[in-house]
C-alpha cells in the first residue's frame, strides 16, 4: 500500500493478502453464510459500477439507513469505490425531522435502505426534494411487489454493475483510482439537543490512519471472529470492527435481524453461541446486561455452585487487582487457585459465550471498574477504550497484557496527546485538564459549519471537550475522568449538549429559575431545578392551599413536573428535543445559583462543575427508586 492509503487501497491490499479468508458471516434462511474478502471486493465492484451506471458522480452524497448486516458493508464499500461520500444514518433516530435534516443538510442525492426501514424513508421523501433514487436492500421481511418510481432494488444495481464492468471497466477503475487520501469518506452526524446536529467529515485517510494507530495498542489473531452488535452507523464499528478485522484476516459476524429492535436483541445469545466469537465490541449497558445474565444463570443453580462461583470470583479479583499489578502485594499464592477455579467454574461461564471469547473492547462511555474486574476474573477481560467520532474514533485503549483498570488505556501511536488547562496551557503530567490530540485521525471538519470547525480544531489540534490526565507511573496511559465542556454522556456513550433544553425550560416555565441536566454514563438523564418559590407559592395560594403544607408543596412539584414533561412526546413542546435526552428524575435545589456560592461566574453563567459538586448527594439520590419519585422527601423539604 501507499504511505497514506485510501479505504480503496486498503480493501485492494487486504483482499489480495487474504483472498479466501472468510470476512463476513451472516445468517440467511436459518444457515450461516460466509463471504470471503475476495467476494467482498467483487460485490463492492458490482455495486459501485451499478451506482455509476445509475448516474452517481464522484463526490455525490449517499445516505445509508439499515440494520447492521452484510449488505450494509457491501453497499457502503461499493459507494466508496464509486467515489461517493457515505452518510450513515442511525436506525435509532426517532423523529422524522431528524432524518429529513440529515438527508437534506448532507445534500444526499441517493439513499440506500433496508426493507424494514423503507417505510420511514417513504414517509420523509416528500421533504427531501434532492433525492434522485432510493436503493432498497433485498429483505424477505418486506414485500417488494410495489416499488415507487424513485425506488430500485439493490439486485438491479448489481446487474447494472455487471453490464457496466463488461463495457466500461476502465472507467470504473479510473474512478476508484482517482480517489485520494483527503477525499471525504463519511459525513457522520453528531447527536444534539438542537435542531442542527453537526456533520463530522471523515476522510479516507482518517479511517486508514486510525486502523494503523489502533494496531499499536491492540491486535487480533488471524481468522479471529468478531460478532458485531453495535450499530454500523458509528465509526467505532467501522474502525475497530470492519477495517481492523479485514487487516488481520479475521471476520465480522452479524446478529440475525428480527422484526423489530427488541427481536434482534433477543437473537444475541444464539448468535454468540453459534458464531463463537473471539472478540466483541461493547458499551457499558451491554456489559451490565451480560453480567446480569451470568449471575442469573449462576443463581438458578443455587447452593454450592453459587457459593463456589462467588468464592472463585473474589479470589480472582483479589489476585488480578488492577491488571497491571496482578499477583503483587503478597497475592501470588492465589495464582494456583485462580487456575483451578478457572477450569472448574469460569470455563463453563465462557462456554455460554461460545467458548472462544478472548476479550471485549468497550467504547463510548466509561466502563465501571467493578465491571472490568468481574469480566477479567471470569477470563473474558472487558477492556476500556476511549475516543470520539471527530478522532475517527480511537484515541486509546487497554488490551491483553497492557491494561490498567480505571484508565482508558494506552494512547495510540503515532498521535500527539496533551492535557491543557482552561487557558490553553499544557499542564504537568498527572494533572487534570482538557484532552487535546493531533494526528492523521483528526477529522477534516464539520460539514458546512466553519465556525464549529474553527472552535474545535485549532492549528491541527482537536479539542475533545473531555477531561483527563496522563498517568504519572506510565505515561503511555490516559485517564478520562469526565467532561471538560458541558457535553453529557449517556450510558451507551452518546454525547449531547444540555444547554438547549436548559435554556428553553427556564425561558418558558413560570416555575423554574434555573435548570442543570446531568448524565455521566448513567442509565438516564436527571435535572436539577432551582424553583421560583415566590411564583409557586402565589399560584398555590390561588388554589386555596397553604404553600407551607405538604399538600401545597406537592401541588408545586406537580407544576414543575408538568412543565418538564411538556417537552415529552404529546406535550406542547414535544419534539423539540429527543425524548431519550429528557430528564427522568427531577431534583429541587434548596438554594439559588449565585456568584457568592460560586455556582455562577462573573458573567452570570452557571458553573456546571460547581453545581454538580455541591449537589453531588442529590444527584446520586435521583438515581435511586425513592429519588426518582418527584414527591420524594428531599424535594418536599427543599420547597419549605
């Protein structure tokens, strides 16, 4: 390959190196089907040539909406061979306007869509006037008898590709050979609580560079199998999944698609047992679910088996410590017991994961250190990694033989990483600040948003908005400890900005003086609310109740709750913000945010860190069953 290969160069190189290695595994009509690397390249040729035959020009944008499946990979590679810019769309986009915005903002002329999601595209197509063709994947779950005029089957595109390659192969080869490392490969849209999420521009070289960087911290065995559970619309599944497995001569397998998202989730256990993966990509929510299932199965066996499992678990955790220091501090004597219990107990646990699982790589949000200890103890380490889409996305990762539980892992190479304070000055090793990186994995910018680009990438340095520090004991390791900016992070790693909701609620509600949303890899979002006590008391009195009574204070809480819930589906403000980012619990603050108590700065802006620090106990309380009830004792007390 060239020094700065494109994705095309990458596919050409590895499909020649591992032509007969299985690359894609998918269950079709009840049987697992394998597609080799050579066949993958050939199908990409057919689809790419078919798109050219249809009129697709280099640089055209092509949106893709589908479940994770073989045809996603083949059609995306085909689009890239034809010189298109892929615009991956999340199947989790709940609102039609989210699809409309991304299709129109990206200037997509073409749409690739699975049969299950075709009705969604049909619903928004009248609002997407620039779309010329909708290309529908073959899907037995959908009736293709009646296609609209703009729609065409992917099988027709493949046939057109065959004819185009016979007559114009030189033209097709000239097209894909004209693609350079700085040409755009993707526009990946961020999540946002405003109507305008940002489109992250990722180049061909961004992707191939990050695969090379990732190889500096983690490796996969040849013929290794990775079961893809995470959605392919995110670049993590592309780099750590599609391209990394291709480069190692491994394969990716997909969970069989159900009639809906829940049915697909239910197919995960059987997919694991049938594909017997060596590695999987994970997020905290998935990790917790796996742990719950393991413990549930052990509990069913009860008695001696349950006691033995937890004794073995405790012994392994005490021996492993933080991984890098295993067996130290007088724990070496536990090693024979670790080996014994691994054969007697944990090997059976691993059988439920196919028996070949070597490790998980966790991305997105931070994995709880206890989860990491648990999975390491049972012999399937779950290694924390860190990155963001703007970095394509891998910045660092723990791995077999190189891990420090609690850290986010070793920083990839070659890449520069520094920690800066609020004034932009580099801080000493071990001190906290904003994580800032520079390397070939840094995005080209935000599509049609030069201001946001200039604010985020300064002189080639990407300001991540995340807070962290470099390990003093081993400077290869990075610790990510929270947010440097006001981005919130959900349990599945999705990042979003809270200001839109906070400002809007404060402006529209008569009962709320200030609001701070909180989510730091938690199961749901919560809100800290500073009430307008005077307005609430006056309204309560109007309704013939004593504001100081419990009845009166319950009435006040109902007023606040109604305004917060008005942003949910069906409410008067419904649709302004995605429901999944709205608060599920409300905590009433017992004091205002002021300059005097340092919860507000001199420019009258809320200092989020100080608010969270002051109300730390209240935030924890809101994640309890009692705290989630708005009529909890703390809220009633705060309104006295």
